[in-house]
C-alpha cells in the first residue's frame, strides 16, 4: 500500500507552535482509531521531535521552518519532522538512564521518542537540516478478540 | 501550567495544574519553588494531581526542583501522580530518585 498522506504542517520556529501541531496531530490520530493512551504517547514523541527541531535544529531562528508530515502505509503510522538546521548526529547523545546523567535536567527528548514509538530514524534533509522519521504500528481491528467460533472449529478437527 | 502555593501542617504544598511542557509556562514551577524557599520552606510537597501532560522539559523541571531543594537542605516529596506521569518517571528511572506518595495526606505525614 503506498503512503497515504493525512496532513502536512509548516510552522515557524517558536515553542508556542508545538501546541498547534498537537491539536492537528491528535485529531488525525483519533480519526485513525488510536485510543487515548496511544494518542497520548505518540503526541509526546512528536512534541519532542518538534521541540528538538525548533531548539537544536533551527535554534529558534524565526526565518527557519519546521515541517511536520503524517502519513499511513502498510506498516502503520509515519511521522516526519524536518528542520532547516545544521544537521544532527544521534550518536553524540548520552544515555539519560546512566547514573551520572539521571539528575541532569535535560537530554531525555530522544529517549522519549525511542520509548514511545516503534522506530525512530534520522536522516539528512535535502538542502540542509535533519529529518526525523517516527513510526508506530497501528492496531489491527479485532486483533485483540478471540475469533468467533474458534472453539467449535477446534473440536471438529479432532 | 499554573501553580498555587498553600501551607498545611507546617508543610508547603505546591499545586500544579495543566501541561508541564515546553512552551506552556514550564518555568512556573521554578519560580514558585524559589518563592517558597525564599519564604523559609523546608518541607515541600508537589501535588501533581492536576498535571495533564509532561514532556522531557517538564521532567527536567522536576529534576531541577529536586536538586535545588536538596542543595538547600530542604526536603521534597511528590504526591498524587497521574498514571501517565507515574509511567514517565518509571521509564526514566526517576521514580527511584523522587520520594513519591499516592496521597497528599501520606506525603505530609511522611516528614
């Protein structure tokens, strides 16, 4: 199944705009059938990606934009967050669970994303900047229910 | 985020309401705490019942609060964590750092 686009949003590099992304994102996630818990954790992960794009990518430069795109393919939800910054090397980020980092007030954003999404990838944006791709598998309708009549079928096969 | 301060049995209670996220007035906790410490507070409970969302910045503010209070020789307890906030503190392993209570009563009595 090809990528099906749900929304594309361009925002200025201001922290207040994170709330705008949240409103559009949560509406889209609700339409896709995600429950309240799943919507909450995806929202938190995307918040971190957008916050990083504004803060570390674009360094709050008002002339630089952050693009947020949400789509769906056969593997589930794909969210891409692009900035126009200098690029980013995820290997440089320290582990926030290490004892020496536990009481640091910052450095947990990427950990949040990795904790709440199924996949987090970083790439270079054409023309400069970073693209963060977040993936989340969507629930399969009815997957949590026992197939109707499964017991009877089992007895018949004996 | 909104913060209000009250006194109860010699303990300073900071009530937090709303989002503890970047761009949502996340520094309100820091200023509320500074005011409490400047007023001589040594026993502090943060009641988190009204917190709806917390991102990594909000968690950072809680960590900063803990270190500030501890460095001043005061004591800090967290009370009434909403389930998702409890999850976040568990995932980040900060649940092992903070002194957490299910109710405000228990937190106040623990000093």
